[in-house]
C-alpha cells in the first residue's frame, strides 16, 4: 500500500510503498476513505510527542471501509463504513466499563503509538469497543473533518463543561477545534465570543455566526471578552495549547466560570505559569479533556442529522498524500482557516 512515512523530525514525509497491515485479534483493517491533517500531527512531525518512534506513519482523523476482520470481532463485517475516535480504548477495564474510555490505561492511538492513516489502509484494534457506523448522510471528507476537532470540542462542551443554552462561550483559537466549538456551541444555544490573532480567521468565524470576534494582537482579549459578555464568559475553551491563551481563557471567565483545556500543551508549553489567584478568587473550575469516547458519536450524529448544526464549513481543502508535508509545515505559523482533508491516497 502507499503511505506517507515520517523518517526524520521536520523532514518531508516519504510517500512510498509499505507493507499493508494485518487485522489484529479483536481488530479490523480499514481502507482509508479520508483523513484530516491536524495540529496534533504537527506535534508528531516536529518531534514534540514523546510517544512517537521513527519511522512512523502519522494520521489519526480517519474514516474508512472495513476490508479485513480479525478473530473475535462480532460487530463488524467487510464493507461496513465506519469512523473511530483517535483514542482506541480496550473496552475491558474498569474505566471503559464506567464510560471513561479516554483514560483507558491500555489505549492504542493510531498516528501516535501505532501506524496511522496517512496511508491507503490502517489497522484498528479493539474494533467492537471503538468503531461507530458512519451514517449514509455523512460524506467521508466531513467524517474525517470531525476527527479529533469536532469530537474533542463536543466532549469539551457537553461532557466536561456542560455548556447550557443562553450561556456565553469564549473560544481562544479559531482553528479546527475552535471553529468546531463555535458551531457546536451555537447549536447548543450559547452565544459565542471568538479570540484569535489572524484577521481572516476572525472574519471566517463571523461568517459562521460568532456573536463577538476579538483580535488579541489589538486589545486585551480577556478584558474585551468580559466587557462584551457583561462580566465574563460562563465557559471558555482553550484551543491552542499555549500559555498565553490558557491564561487568557481563565481571565475571560466570570465568577464560577468553567475553563476547558483542549489544546495539547507540548514542548516548551508542557509547563505553564498561570493566574491561580483568579482561579481562587473567582472560584473557577478548570477541566482537562482529550478526545471523545466512542459512545458519544450517536449524540453528535443526531445533532447533525436533525439539521441543528452544519459542520461542512470546517473543510477548507481536499489534498493528496503528497501534500501532507506542506499542510503540516503550515502549522509553524498561524494557519489559514479551515481543515485540510486527505482524500487522494494514490499520489
């Protein structure tokens, strides 16, 4: 099969023939229909993710068609169209039984701890516990764009912060996760303030329905959020993983507000100095979140099928495997709005 392999940090991915995966016990092999290119893939490309060993095939935002089924799989057959979260839980441990698959100690992560989906095929372990049927009304490119962006935003808003209709939501970072939070937050009945430093991203957010947009290069963003929302946001989403936006998200909250750390703090940002006096005096709640358990897919699909949210504006570009390096390098600077999705796996 053709795959894009990383053989050195920050070096061009090698698009080359590699051995096709075999279906593991309890797992399946998918023909990849689409795969998103994500900032988390950029962390892999730069060497900031300690789980990755070279050579490596990145890619974790995928959907596909089942082409091989391993021993012990009960729910899936060849020809099924499916999607998987990027955290593949074992389905057997206490945390999985409690519905907390994202903290499973035996989890597998395609694109991180095992070969990913920048390839024609990908192996998916723990298939019965993780795969979800892809509804006919959701095209593969949109399914891939949901990837770890819309799904992570959905879990952050509903599984962690419990966003309510009528509340103010402040989103720091108008990338894929941030735009997903905007669209999903509005679908849940919230008013949304978007914060970024790239004017075209803020313009795109306004076009998608943001109630307020704030350029953090031009003003004190937390103060601007507090002024625009009449005292501060009820919920803030940090969608970049850097200290400046994490502090800004905390300081944008009203008292008893909830902040969710969605962006992955890596490299120089793995440790941060934060205004804990604001957490104390404002009696704030700070949540971490990582991915979405697979049992949350039906709720998200139902919201989409009911016409309550259109997530197709997330897709900005359809690209080939050979374009993946350029898409990863674009994350070195503030990237253009929207998500790049690999749909051509032959070039």
